[in-house]
């Protein structure tokens, strides 16, 4: 009798991880955004250990999935509008090389220096022409030193014509870019040819930058592109933009921008608990991974030990705001929700065990103790 009493009471302290939920009253979304103020969210609270925060557990339903999808779309639209400003005309800067021709005055050609042969040119060597110095000035015969940094070629042409008009009658001047070296953007991460890309007079779009860097590599996450501009980072979801009909060719990079393509390995999710193969689930090439994808990579739930009614998604390791979502997977209809519930990087998917499994584990731990006690009692007699 003592052994039976011990077994039944021990089920309450069964070893291993588990999450038990108790139904709470519905909570209103009045503290959220205006669009969610009138929405009532079914919420539960999990039994937390001492010292851990009390976190609301949100039920996964069609309304929640729709609201999360709308939030993602709105976020990407705001980023695209922020980054899709009208491109500015190219302005000359330090290091640029200009080709300047004064017609009917061949003597100016000597100022260009000797032309370089194709075999003698190295990747970093400028083409023959007039180099803008580090102070942004251009030195030209008779015109002297002109500050040209920040000017367009047609503006430089007007300044040179005015300066040479003091010595020549109606000088005809042509100014062209010989080598673009002042402005660059940087592409890093999962592309075939990472490095610096020179900005020219054709505005560089997001697509062009990726194309000039050799395109995405096999491990690239196309839903996670980080654009760093003026010390601020923007996460661009290329897959989401295409799904919304927003062309990435409308997003223009600016000189000094850093574009980093994140690897899919950095955006994996953890699948643990009563699954056939606990695993780090990797997103697809599009960067999307749903709850159903993660469970599939883990070999599905363990039919012998899992409690399909207790599937949880724990989120908040990156944002610092913990969230827990609960899905009752006993119905096949729930798998439709799992197929549409998008996971975020570093989410934790946990499948709880059934009550019988916990009882068997307690029994396996207590049986050696019971056997030892019975043996000791027999020896004492």
C-alpha cells in the first residue's frame, strides 16, 4: 500500500520537461495596436517555476495567423517605402578620374599623360585622365585648382568653360567620367563574390547589387537581408516583398551602404520534446519555415509518447519579449494551422509528453527503490 501511495503521488513530480496550461479569462487587446483593440485573444498561463516571469500563452488559431501575417506585411511595406526614395544623380568625389577634352586645342592632351596599355593596368590603377584629389579639387591647365567634389559632370563642364574663357575664345569643353572610384557599397555574407562595388551614374538597386556580387549562394536566406545605412540596420525580407508585389529593383542603395545576406544556418529553430528526432530545423532557400516544416524535419511527433494536444512555440530570445504559443494538434485541421504558422529565427518548438509516459518514467525510477526495500524486508525477516 505504501508503494502504491508513493507511485500515485510521484506522478505530480514526474521528471523531465513539460508545460501544463490552465484556462484563464479572455484578455482584451486594448493595450496593443489600434487594429487589435477590438480583438479578444484567447490566452492561457503556464505554470512557471519560482523566479521566472508569468508569460501569457496564446492559442494558435486562424485569426492569430492572419494578424501576424498582416503585421509582417505592414513592416516590410514601411521598410520598402523608407528605402525606395528617388535616386540622386552621381556626384564627383575624391578619387574619381575625369576625361576632359578642349576641342581645337590638342595641346591639352599632353596633360593627360601617356595612355596605359591593357597589359600594364592593375585592378586598382585608374584610367588615364584627371584625378580628383583627396580635398575634392581638380587641377587643370590655365583653369588652376577647381573644387569639384559634390558636382555633376555638366556642372564641372560649366566651371571649366568659364575659367578657360579668360584665355580662349568660346572654349568647347567636354567632361566625362573615366573611372568611378569615390563611392562604393559593400555586399557581404552569403553571395558568391562578396566585397566592395563601385557606384556609377546608374543608380544601384538592391537586385543589381546582389547580381554584381555573383548572386545568392546555396546557403543564403533570401528572407533576411540586413541593410546598414548611417549606423542603422534594416531587415529586408525579399521573399515577403515579392509576395506583396513590391519589386526589389525599386529599392536603391546609397554610397556607403552595407548589405549583408544572412545564412540560413543563423536562422534555424529548435525542435525538442516528444519528437522522433530532436533537431535544429533549417529554413528553406526562401527563408520561410513553418511549424509543420519544423515538425517534419524532426521526423514528426512521437506517436507513442507525445501529447498532440500540447504543442508549444516559445519565442523571444532575440527581441527580449518572451511569447508562448499553444497549438492543440489532435485534430487534422490543426495541421492546416501549423502549415501557415510561420516561425521566426531561434524559436523553440516543444512537444509535451502524455500523462502515461510521465507515469512510466516515474515507475522506472521508483522500481529499483521498491525492489531494494522489499529485499531488505525479506532479509530482516
